C-alpha cells in the first residue's frame, strides 16, 4: 500500500477482525452510469427508488472515484485492487491474465462461497476464481466466448436477470460474495424498457451538451435503463429481506465508468471517473450517512478482505476503509489517481484528483478527445456534429471537436465541477500544478507506469464510429499483441 495515500495502521485491521463477524458481501456494478443520475445524488427525475433505499438505509459516498473510465480495465482494477496498467488488462477488451491475484479467490480461501452474474468482462483466465458464474450475453462488446458462449443468458439485456437466481444457488452453510454486474445503462438503447418511460422534459443536461430535443430523447432512454437496473437491485434487496440476510450482508453499489456521451465516458473528467457509490450494512453502518472523504475503487478489494479477516496482498494498492464502517473513523486519503488508455481509440493520460482540484496530464496531446465509438454513433453526437457544422455550439460544447488537447489541464473542481476553465497556464496556480504533477509522477514511478513505445491503432473512424479493418473479435490479449508486434503480424497489432 502507498504511504502516499495515508494508510491506516494494520493494527486497526486486527482490531476489526476481533470485533466483527465477517459479513456476506454483494457488489453491484452499473455499466456506464454517471454519479449524478440517481435520486440520492440529486436528480429527482430518474426513477431509482432502490438506490434511494440503499442510501436511506446506509452510506452515500460523495467523492468516490474510479481508476479509469473504461469498462473492462475498470473492472480488472476493482477485482485485483491494482491500477489498470499493473494488470496487463489496461486496454478495453484485453482479458485479465491468470497471473493476477483477485480478492475473490482470497475470499474463497477464507470460507466464502463466491458467485458472479451479469456482464462478464474479464476473458476466460479467471473464471475459476468463482464457484459459479452466470454471465449474460453482451453481444457486440464482449471479450472471448460470447455471444455464442453456451453459458451466457440473453434475455431482456439488463444483465440482472440471474442475480436472485445466483443468490439462491449459493452454499447456505458459508458466507457468500456475489459480483452482480449490470449491462444497463450501456448503449444501445431501446424504447419501452420500463413501464413509465422518462420524458425528454425531465432530463438534466450538463452545459457542455447542447439542449436539443433529440439529445433529450437519447438521455431519457439512458435514464430508462438506469431504472430497469434499479428494479433488479430491488429484487436482490427484497430477497435478502425474505431470507433474513439483510442485517449481516454488506451491499455496495458503484458504476464502472461515466455515461456514454461526449466528454464523459473514456475521459479523465469527473463525468468519466466519479462514480455513484452506496453502501448498506444494517448491522454496522448508520442510515442516511454521507461520507465526504475521497475513496478510490481500488479500496474495495482490501476492505472486503479485511472484513473477511483475510490478509491483504502487498500488490493491492488501495486503502482498507473498514475502520470507517466499523468505528466511523475517517480514512485519510488526500488524493486519488486515475488513468486513460486505448478504448476504441488510442489515448494515454493520467490524473490526480483532490477534494478541490484535478490535474490531467495528456501524454498524447496531438490526439483529439474522441468519445467512444458507441457515443459517436449516438443521436446526441449526430446533433452535435450538425450544430458544429453550422457553428451553433458554444465554445465548451465544441471542445469535443478540437484536433488537439493541452498537455496539462488543471481545474478547481469544487468551484468548476464541469471542468470548463483550465488553470494549467495560470501563473497563480503554477505551484499547485507542479505539486500535483510531482505526486502523479511519483505514483507512476512507484507503480512502473511508462508511456508505451508504440501506439495502438484505432479500431473505428473518429468521425462516425465505423469499424476499421483492424478491428477483430475476440480482441487479442496484451501478450498476443506484443508478440505480434515483435513478429510484425499486422492483423494482431
């Protein structure tokens, strides 16, 4: 664990082990959901009664952050407790290699039954870490195996169809851990996924997205999928109540990255890496509590292991925040680190986020900040392209079309939450900028994070999101691509 991150003494962990019965643990992961798009975080229009229930009966985290804004790398980071670049799965669709230690097998070693249901985005090499997996079909953006994987179960497309089934399939003589992964609210969207669809007039738009009827319709369909996921969360909570398991079960909800719209998913802005996070543990956590300190998704792995009375492997980079849950002791974490890699398009960036400021370093400033391919093909981006062609976008809305980016971006996020005013060139902020850059580079050095000697080819056109010939599925692993480069095999590079 980093001294930089201000870890609490391990003796505290020992005290926790003596006092607390290891809980059942359920981790629920949304796919592409923004921090603000639920009622407990201020959006009263999105129908999320069960997320509101989690918040009412537990703790909300106002400053929880992911290590990246990309689906499979974010999940690889969560399950290993390492930064994406340490997992050899830092690019989208790279399978997680077997050499990685995950918290799941550590829980099994300490008597837990472990199961997974919903979106499986790890590849095939760690399937043996779970006692049972029930992966949903995720045709179009999965790794190896699907959509023809006979174990995948395509139904309504939510990813939540088998969550309760998995809960009921557990070994009832053991504590359990469940990884419940939604596909909602990932694109593409369909109408009438819920009984009362959201109205375009109910949509809350950030200022860098134009207010247009087609954009509002696009957001409303995104809201619908959040509500469908929320319904499945409610079914899990109700089943826990039915089986008298709620009091001894820790339930955590987060997202894997931000929503799939321009300047959000795949970026290092808060719209990409800030996650909703709710935690309920009726036996321990005070209802309706809110935590204002910084939390990283890295911190889940060591926290789960400590609560299970298991040792934390030294390669896990996060902080054990179980003292916050057990003793209401604040976790002293002054900053969190996030990174950006290839996701449909090449990129390489790093960020340091404190409570008040964000520094982003763009190591490939010659590349545009292109949205992911599914966002490029969205009604929202089509509208933005049309408005941009007729010079109808504001300066901030047009930034997504800029051919290049500044090498560094500095934002006063507590005053500028949409990160619109770049202070990196302001002499007044030079000492702060340099201090944050020093912290960022220290973490990179300690974690052996280096800029690659090559650039990975884009797999889609950057204007329309159309696939290029280089795109292959299933995508080759990092090791396979590196071997292909050494042998100059173009199809795998």
